[in-house]
C-alpha cells in the first residue's frame, strides 16, 4: 500500500475527520472509532511505516516518543496505567498498515 491510499495518512492530512487527542511535529493521536475501553486512542507517526518493526528499525526515537505520548494520555485520563498494543500482520489483527499504537486506559482492564 502506498501512502496515497493509506487511511491513517489521510487522517493525519485532515482529509478524513478524526477526534484529535494530541499532536506534535512528528506524531498524531486520535480516538479509535470503535473503542475497546473507556479511553481508546491510536497514536501514529506522521511518517508512514507499515508496522512497528519497520518503525523501530527506521526511527527508534519516534517509537520511544510514542510510548511517552501513551504514558501522558494515561496520566491525564487515568492514574497512569494503560495497555499498549501494536497489532503486527494480518493474522495478528492488523487492518491498517500504517503503524499505530492502541492505548487502552481510563478504567481497569480485563486480564
Ligand atoms: P488494527 O486492527 O490494529 O489495524 O487497528 C485499526 C484500528 O483503526 C481499529 O481499532 C479501528 O477501529 C480503527 N479505525 C478504523 N477506521 C478509523 C477511523 N476512520 N477513525 C478512527 N479509528 C479508526
Ligand atoms: Zn500511512
């Protein structure tokens, strides 16, 4: 998939609406349209990488930054606890091939 037909590239560009939670020069965070917890946020790098392994290789500082953003969302929305998920590959449930961290927080989560 090229960045031209990537759903999350379009969301980052503002071509598809989203509910912004956080943004900075490199990173955008928005509410998941189908929340699996009281607070379910997706954090994405503005640059297109297909998955977390590609991101880790190309820009490890951005991956660390995404963890920082997740922590700050959980600090604000809850008492700092959260679940961070990167579905990687079709058989792991990845449906959008622009790397995104799912941040689940805002309530006690099932084990
Ligand atoms: P994954 O299955 O890990 O690739 O996650 C993709 C996520 O994107 C799912 O949790 C969807 O609910 C979410 N999603 C799909 N389309 C949108 C959209 N337009 N705005 C916000 N979240 C979306
Ligand atoms: Zn993309």
